[in-house]
C-alpha cells in the first residue's frame, strides 16, 4: 500500500543504508590500507581479514535495520494502545 508515511519510511531507510554502507566502506578501506602498507602480511591473511571486515559490516547493518524496524513497530503499537484507550473514554 502506498502512502506518504511509507514513502518517508522508505526514503529514511535508504538514507540509513547509505550512511552505514559509507562507514563500512571507510572501515574496510582503512583496514586494506593498513594491511597493504603496514607490516608485511601474507595474501591469504589479508584476504581473510578483508572478507571478515565486510561480513562484520553487513552484520552490523542488519542489526541496525532490525533495531530500526523494532523501534518503528513499538511506536506504532504504543499509538494503537493510546488510540484504544481514548476510544474507551
């Protein structure tokens, strides 16, 4: 169902995704620069470290989305409860 609130929620979700992806890319780029220009590390360890960093960023992004959805649903439930209480009066 299309509504103004759904569109706003979708746009905010995209904005949060862009910010988190940017932070993840910055973290991964900093790690890659450290591994390439820092002390000598093998190629396999470098690849494993970068893969784990990307997986970590994806996991954090997933947790933030889940928390955001939980907060939105909790606010909606609170409003529904308040509306029911007003109707009973």
